[in-house]
C-alpha cells in the first residue's frame, strides 16, 4: 500500500478494510461454535463442548472457542440454530426448473442507480405488467428486517389476478425473531408461491401450462431458490418452497422469477415493501422459528464489526478524523504512485514538508508557496501553486453535486475529498466520482507524496 514502516497497523487495517487478526480469530472461532450447535444434541462433539471448562485462565481448545463465542451465545438466548442440512429424497428428486427473467440486469444497484436508470426500470416493469395483465398471474414480493427489534423478519406479497374484475390479494407475515434481509426476501418468494396456490386452487383447472411470474428486487434470494439443490442453508424455507413448486407443477403452472429494480416508484412493489415493513413493527405474534446458519454468520460478522468499531474509536490517530467508521471498501486509482499518495494522505504521513519535518528529515514545514504549512489541508485546499488544478477539482465535484439539487453546495474539506463515504447523503456512485476527482487532482499536482 506504500505506507511507511512506522505507520499505524490499526489505520492500515481500516484503509484496506482488513479485519484485525485477533478479531478475525474470534470470528472464525465463533463460526466453528455455530457449526457445533448445528450438530444433534447427542453428538460426541457437543458433549465435549458442554464439558469443556477453563481452569485458572488456562484454556483447552474447546473452552477457548466457547469463551470467544460468548457474545454470540448471549445474542441467541433461548433460540436454536437450524440443524445441518441432510440429503433427503425430496432434495434428490427436486428437478422442477425455475426460470429467471432479469429486467434489472443493466440498471446498476440501488446504491449507485441514477435517476435515468430508475425511470427506465419503472418503465420496464410497468410495460411488463401491462403486457401480461389478463393472461398470467403476477405476484410482487418483498422482505424486511426491523433492526430495532433485534432483527425481526417479515415479508409480504401482492397478487395480481388474471381477470380484471377480480380483487388483488395482499398478505404479510412475520416469520422469525432473528433474521437477515436475504432470508426475508426468500420467505417473501415462498409467501408469493403460497398465495398463488390458494388462487389457482379456487379456479378451474386448465388443460395447458401457464406461467406464474414472481417479481422481486433481490437477485441473491432468486439465486438461492433457483440453485436450492446446492444451497446448504435456509433448510426450513427451502423445504417449503420445494413443496409449493411441486404443487404448482401438478396444477400445470410454471414459475418464473422476475428480477426487478428496487426503490424505483413501482406501485405494487412499494405496496409490498410498505406491508413488509409494517408487519415487523408488531411483535405480538412472532413465531419461535429456528435461526438459519446464514443469519448466524451475518450476526457474527455484525458483532465483530461492532468490536472493530469500538477498537477504532479508542485509537488516537489522524486517520480516524478522516475515516471515523470501519468496514468501508475504498476504491483506489490504477496508477501506483497516485494510489500510494492517496494512502499516505489518509495516514497523515506523507512526503509533505510538515510530515517530513516531524520525523527530522526537513528543517522547515513551510510550503514552497510561502503562504502556510505544507500539510494535507494546505495541499488539498489552500496551496496557490495548485490553483489551476484545484479549480478543475471544484468543477468536477460541483458537477456531481448538481445531480442532487436538494443537497445544495458543499464546502470542500479534507474529509469530503479523501473519504466522502462519511457523508450519508451521498450515494456510493457519487462518493466514487468524488474520489476520482481527488485522484485526478493528486495526479495533476505532479507531486509524489
């Protein structure tokens, strides 16, 4: 990364988005503890774990794993983890194909989607609904997780019947007290299939095969459903989906999953999204279902990230003032020298005179322009020798800001130029465009930092 030998390891971990070694060991040990809990209660390894103890702070391997996993065990409480997936005849004989129709394939993701792409996505979905209305059943599904209630998961679906005189069906359910967004989306697809079975069972059986379109904005959930025979997690909900697919197949109905763009003002998808969010707010009738291994892995990652954030806040580093949060994947320039300069500016330890004078290499820390100290702030915002390059930088950033009229004009700052992700109002795409403008400024300054 081009950092100097004395650079802070904690700062380098945050810049490179690499989990510190001790926390990585804790994450791996906690995952192993989770895998042990998936074993049957009478298995030998669970028996060994239950009897493992530490004596006078001297750990055996199993007691050490239990010690590192204490936060995870406390979070589970009385809930049980879904047991290991066993190969059954249902899985072996599951040969019902599910097709995928990607309407949102070339429209980016919701973090970097432009207004033009959102309008194009809405147009595609509206045209698709208009084209198939009256000939096929369509179901919009969505899932939601309420972090306020420790990850309560809910899902909802809106069914559009074939006949215009039929009433649209809407249904929502809470399925787990501890869940994640992908699992919620998979459960939304299962709910959509369940509603479709109810609909087709009340109508006259047809002599030809017809298509059922399930529209969702989560590609990961669709991949799990399509590749369900090779997925180790989500045992309970995938068993439910296999049963629904067999029932629909016997009804002469073929399932097609339609990948649509999310948050594009699509009416029926917004209705499903609102219903899924609303149902998670009512925690009166939350079922005590098992916690999936996928949810456990994300819970472990979240806990470890929280420990990393706490550790980072205790570090007295200039990098913290620029990058106050951990877990951000930065983009670096392709040019090696520019990338090194960017990393050193984040570390506040470069070849600028203020940094060199600090370690005794330079006698003076004054900039060659004669108007201030040659530090990061002066280099990026004040040095008159880089006036022309800075004007280009301001124009590039202003172009990015013009796309978001509601945010107005922002004053340039070191944090805005080096780590725009700290501003929650910017999208991921806008942050990377600001960084690209900063990289061009560093390159055009012709200074090797």
